[in-house]
C-alpha cells in the first residue's frame, strides 16, 4: 500500500484511527503539526490518533533502465565509451613520453659525439704543442725564473702558462741530451767489464735467511709502508708510509735518523739521490718534495714541486744523479732538473687511458719504463720523449717495474703476478703467477730477483731459455697478508720488506751463521 500523501511506498507506515488511511509517518506528523487535521478527509486529527504499523523490510524495486535488457545494454555502452576515452588519453601520454625520450637520447648521443671530437682535437693540440716544445731550446731566463724559491716552493708568479693554465716547460736542451748520451756510453762500456762481487751473498746463504728484526717506523693509527729505497753506500733504508711521512733508518745501528713530515697524504714513492744527502718523495697529495740534509742530519724540504694534477705514484733518479722523473695518475710523467727543481718536460702520449703507476730508468739512462693502471707497460726514449715500445699481457694495475743490471731484462709486477721481458726482442719470456704482486726488484748485481705479494719470494736470475729457480720463500709476518715492497741490502746480505702494518722487517742470516758464511766466502776467494 502507498502513502495517501506521497503516493509512494512508506518506509515507516502509520494508520489513522479515524479515517483508516495509511500515511508516511514523517509526512503526516508534519501535516498535523501545521494544520491539526487529516489531509484527506479534513476532520480534526492529532498525533495520538496515529498508530504505527509493523512491517517487514521494504525493498525498493529497481529502476526501469536497469530492470530491462536495453537499459543494461545502455549502461554497458556508457562504461565502454568511458574506458575507450581513458585508454585514448593514456596512449596520447605514452606517445608524448616516447617523443621526449627519443629527443633526450638524440641530445645525449650528439653531446657524446661533440665531447669525443673535442677530446680528439685537444689531444692533437697537446701532441703538436709537445712537438714544438721539444724543438724550442730552453731560455736561461726561464730556467732562472723556474728556480726561484719561496718557503721551499717554486715561485709561480713569472711562469709562462700555456693552454688550460698549465705551465709551459722549456724542454730537454741539446746540452742535457749530450750529457745523457755521454753517461749512457760510459755506463755501457763499464757494464761490459762488470764482475759479480765476491762479497755477494751466496744461494746457500739466501736459503737460510730468516727474520732478524722488526722495526716500528710508522704510526699505528695509519699503518702501512707503501715504498722503500736503500742507500747501499751508507746502508740507510728509507720508507714511505700511509701516515704521510718518510722515515730514514740506519740499518747497522737500528736507529731512526730522520722523519720527513710535510706531505698531507700517503707517501707513494721514496728515492735516494746517489750518495748525496738528497731524498725524493712522491705523494698522493699530487706533489713531489726534494729533501736536503744541511749537515746536522735533520732533513728539511728544499722544494715542493706541483706540476702534476693528480696523485704522483713514482719517482726515479737518472744515473747522472742530476735529473729525475715523476709519474702520475694525471696521464703524464715529468722530467726534472734536480739542482733547480724545474720541470724540463711534461710528457703524455695523448692517450686518455695512461694513468702512470710505476716508473724506472734503465741502468744506462736513455730508456724510461713506465707502468699504467690499464695494465700496459710503456718504454720511452728519454732524448725524444717518444714512446718506442708497449708491452701488453698483464691483468690489473702495473704496480712496480725493475730493470736488471745487465740491461737486457725488465721485470714488471701487477695483480696477475710478475712478467719478465726481453728488451732485445721486446717479448715476454717468463711469468711468475701470483695474486696481487705489489713489488718486484732485481738486486744491484742482477743476480737475484725479489717479488713481494702475499709472501716474499727470491729467485736466482738466469738467461731467457734457462730456468729461474726459486731460492727462498719468506713469510709475510705482518698478519696483513700483503707485502708491499722488497729491497736487497748491500751485496744481498739481507732483504728488507715493508708490509701493510707499520713495521720494517729485515731478513738475513743470524749472527753466527753470517760469520761462518763470511769465512767460507773468504776461503773461496
């Protein structure tokens, strides 16, 4: 039944006791409060005359458009149209995103091509500039200006700057080239008459080497010895550490002679200059320092050289003891005049991948060997600064190189071990495989070869076709599993080892065995 007022099915039905008509409760109550009579019959009516009727839950019938098949089809059509419009909008957004991505990739590709072209032009310009510099003789005024010092550093105010604000080097003059050539001739002639010293430690003695002493030279909070050199004439050992210091250690007395402080980062290379009281240090702080002993034993920094723009990994001294070379991760090596501290030549082969990690002069002085972080060993003609040979085959960074005293062999160390190269035929004739070889060194006589890796191994040198026999394996007693450098003492009477702790370790014969070995050597002579 429907409400007498609205004509719809009531949610809360009530009936009038006077007229018996059915009403919606909320409608009839409002009508009674406004008029006080029945809306149909017009007779007086009060709230008390209305009686509610209890019914079940009322379910409204569905609307007409969903109660028929055409209505359902219309609903589905509307939903389909909305879905198609939404899909069309998404396709438009996808098309726009694809166009933007294609444009961005095209711009990136164009930028890469422009960068590659600019790099090629830059390298060609550098090469042309280097060629021009080689043919321009050094001006005395420029050398004098380069030699000016201020608080241990070269004055830079009057230096002539080239492209990219880099200092122009005067080049290696004809007089210096003549000096290098004369030195080469003298050393080559002397080598032909070379004899193995009778005081050289024998193979039997090396087989009995054991650790004799350990010396804490560097700080414990920054442990690690990165480099080492030995001045054989005075039996003094120099070490460069992670703690940014170099230490000069007197082996016979077991005392520290001097600690060289001044670098701000680890000392990557240290070298003595002949028998003079001069020491060279290279550092990760991009500088090379020249240390001089005024006579009281306290070395002071005489000059700080700032020609490199990245970490300097190696320094090596020319046999004349008047010049030296530094090698850096900035893709260049520099040739210096030691007396003035001036950079005569800064050399790059134009390759982007030539971060120099090691360097050493050939015993005759006219050949320079360099190692790179790209596993390549490069041989240079010092007179022309031209790259005359390349050795490939290593894996990982070349960590050290060493020329044999006979001038024929070159040993190189890298992550895959040590390789031996024949400089006469420019080929690799032997390899010692070991993980992470950090240092390789021929002894001054060329009789022995030392390799530092997870342990220290000493080999007897031989010819290209003969076997290089392993004489002794010395353990790395630092507990770090990484021996970083190895050097032979005078006449190979001991082996000095640096590791990634702060101790310098000396391996040799114990006192009584050394005395017996000396007696045997004297009887043999």
